[in-house]
C-alpha cells in the first residue's frame, strides 16, 4: 500500500470532506469507502424489504459524491449524510405509493433505560457463539422493522447513528419533544418484543 493511500485512510471524516470539496477525488473515494457500510446498515434497518438495499445504498453514495461541495459546514457531515439517507428512504416509499403510517402521540410513557446494542461478531468466537450473535442481530433487526415508520427512523438515527435529539428533529422535521417521545415508545416496544430473548 502506498504511503499516499495510508495518509487518506488515517484522516477523519471531516478532513476527507474538506479535501473532497476541493475536488480531491482520492479523498472522496476514501470518504465513500468509510461510510458505505454505515449507509448500508442504516438502510437495512429502515427498509422492511431488502430487495433493493444495494441499489439504494449506491444511490445515497452517489448523492453524497455529487453534492459534497454543497455542504456548508464539514462538521455537520454526519447529520447531512443522515438527511440524504432519510430522504432517499422517503423517496423509495413514495415510489411504492405507500402512505406513511400515522402515529398517535397522545399516549404518555415514562422513559425507560433500555439501550439497544448490536453485538458485532468477534472472529475469535466459537461457531456456537457466532450463531447466537447472528440470531440475536436477526431478532433485533426484525423487531425494529416492525416498528411504525416514525419510531423506526428515530430509534435508528439515535441508537445506530448517534445523532442528538436536536439533529434527529432537524432530519425528520419534528420537534425535539416528538423525537424524545418516539424514541421512548420505540424502546418500550422493542423491549416488549425482545423480552424473551435479551
């Protein structure tokens, strides 16, 4: 591996964004490489069917590459990326002419301390441990896909993308209170759905 390539690999997302905006195509290539698995994973939780998961991932990455120069603040890359992912998801829903699920927010829930964690398989694991981890991930993914759309988006952006309540509110055009309510209710539903397994 050339020293030049290694240099790009060690850069932060923000550094890669800045260089990409200056038409450094090697930096853009590295940026795309760094985010592609995250984009794929996020969409895999959002979509109920994975038929066109790869196509949508490519679509998001293409939008990032085409519009990177339009991003005003490189520090906001993560939120900007999640806006693209969310908009691409909504575009896909509209294409299928499905009406988004409506959610009543008049039900009050006390927040619960339920953190959603996905175990990444350790290559040193024994085969039985790998199976258990894979099964656990499948169950969580399935439970998330069963959530109403607004809950699903909010919990994914919070738990998997690490966005703040304010960033999620901006991404989903909602108030911070609505976002907190959706996340709280999503956690309760997931806890209920997974209580026999986790």
